[in-house]
C-alpha cells in the first residue's frame, strides 16, 4: 500500500524566478514507495533540487533524485517546458529582410491624332521579395529539441485602377523545420518570401478625364507558433509576433488566403 507523506523540509530561495504557467498537481512516488501529491514550482539544475507546492500551499525544496525514474523524467520535462515557454530562457526575435528588389517596365502601343504609332512607357513596376529571419536563442543549459514551427505573414496589395480602391489583405501560411538548439546557443530560421509591388505610373492625359491610381504593397508583420514535443506524446505551443504590437484582432491566426493578382498594364 502506498503511503502519503508531507515533506518537512525548510523552504529557501533558489535564486531563480518562479515559473507557474501550466502548473498542475502530480503524484510523485519516492523510491521507498511513499507518495507525495504536489505541483512543481521551480527546478534548479545546478543543485538538482525541485521546489514543490503541496495541497496545503506549503512550498518545499527537495532533491529530485529521491523520486522514481519516471518522476525524475517528469521533472526534467517540466524544466524543458519552462525553458521553452519563458522568454527569459528561450528568446525569439525577428528581422524583416528584403531578399530581392527588381523592376519591370510596361509599355503600350499608342496612336496619335495623325495615325502615328509609338511604344509609350506606361509604368515601372518595383517588386520586393520580403522575408523574415527568426532567431531562437536558448539561454538555458539544456538542449531544446523536437521542435517545429508554423508562421503567418500578413500583407496587402492593391493593383492599378481607375478609381481609388482599398488594398486586398493576404495571409501567407507556411511551416519551417527547426533544428535542436543547444544550451547557450542560437539558430536562425528564414521564412519563405512574399512578393509585393508598387507601380510608378507615367503621367498621361486621357480624353475622358480619367486618372490612373497606382498599385501599392505593404507587409504588416508575422505571427509564428513554435511547438515542442513532450514525452507524453503531446506538444507545447508558444506564439510570438513581429512587430510586438501586431493586432491579434486585425491579424489573427488563420489559414492562407492566396497570392495577389498580377499587375494590370493597360486601360480596359
């Protein structure tokens, strides 16, 4: 028969911040068969001590190796989850990069009043391929592995028109492979690019008084979700975005919405 015990060890500060997110009660089994119901509050890998919170609210630091192997693994998994979900232990930063700029000239054959035809420069289209470099920096001593990433890039594009129009909103959805991140090390992940363009229109007068409105593109930002497998077969998820004030209402997580249409080059 298992015996339930209360550990009467003095509580002391371990010099590390308390991590309580995702805490839950767990039945820890000691090597002598006794059992303790508690939740993990902190773990110090240097001393090998885990701080537990009993149902009565009392916090007690004890050596992790007094428990059976399965519970020692549970403690290590909790510590890995803490490192994964805390910005203090796993920093996620972003850099927006323009991978390529290119130009395209669009001409149209035009006939003057005397019937002479010439090729007229209508506009210059300036393209930009924009991507994000995502940096993961592991500030913990333990290696983080078993990770994967999904991301969404939010951008808008309008096309040349004859009346002012609201740009169409797009979401590019993709996944990225994530290699293991050793303790104290970092890795960089480059997203796939999205392409936006701006029209540089050449001035021209039309007999009906109409006016061309150029197309414009803009990248709003990125939202990334990083997942890590745990030993129970599930996943822990952490979300980050750039810029940090990216609106969750306006740019919520959702599936991809396709690509912008190709530029228009002539009056219909």
